[in-house]
């Protein structure tokens, strides 16, 4: 029978070899399912390890005392997150290079002897991918979705909304000024009493 106080995950499965396999898979962009398969564990098991490591890491950052039993889970969480971040950074760099036309497709090295100096010369020849604006557009749409995403507003729409907001603010200020002026013009005195009605004479 399992103890109710047992923390999720099985330490016997969380071996250094499995951790290395998960990190290697994450470093080349594999998702959690493929990373788990590469390490020979289920996706649910890897998810439990990562969740426990994340919670423990955040607790330590908040100043809570570290529980040594969480060390292995914190280690796998931090290593996997670092590998994913590095992979994403490299992929983003290639996207931006593709947009600028600085992505190298082929590199050739030619060595020859200079006929004048008699020295061996090494010459590098690089072939670049042609600039593709779509790569830059893809990056802008995801990093700045409010301005360049599919639901981004045009400049005219932004100007119209700004003008409408300014109109509402001006109208609100004008109404407020009118109420203030009206309150200042009205004397702060009680209304005069109306004369008592004259009783009609009996016929």
C-alpha cells in the first residue's frame, strides 16, 4: 500500500542516464513526449518530475528551506528548461538570419599557392540564403502581437480610437466644468417660504 505522504515520482527511475537523455532530446527541440520516450519513461512521469522540480525551485527562490529529497527533481527541471531556452534562442537566431539573408547555406574552402608570393592561401566561399521578409514577419507577429499579429489594428484605427477617446475626455471635462459653474452661480441659501393659502369664505 502506498503512503499518502509520498511525493510524486519514483526516484528509482530518475537516474543520471535518464536525465541526460531527456536533456539531450530537449536540446534539439523535442517536445516532452519525445523526450520522455528517449529516456524510456512515460510522459506523465516526466510531467510529474518537472512539476515537482518547478515547485521546489520556486519555493527555494522564495526563501523556503531546501528539501534534499527534491534535489534530483530541481536538477532535471533546471537542466531541461535551460536546454529548451538555448534551443529556442538558436532557432530564433536562424529565423532572423533568414529574414536578413545572412543564413549560410554552404561554405567552401579553397587552398592554392599564390603565384607571386609562393605562399599557400586559404580562401573561404560562402553561399547565403536569399533574404525572406516572411521570416521577419513571423518573428514580429509573435514577439509583438499587439502591433504585428493577426489581430493588430491599423494605424488609422489607432488614430480613430485615440481621437474618439480624446473627444470623450473633452466632453466629460466640459460637462464637469458646466456643473461646477452652475453650482457656483446658484446661491447657497434656502428657498423662500411660500405664502400660506388664503382660506375660501363659506358661501
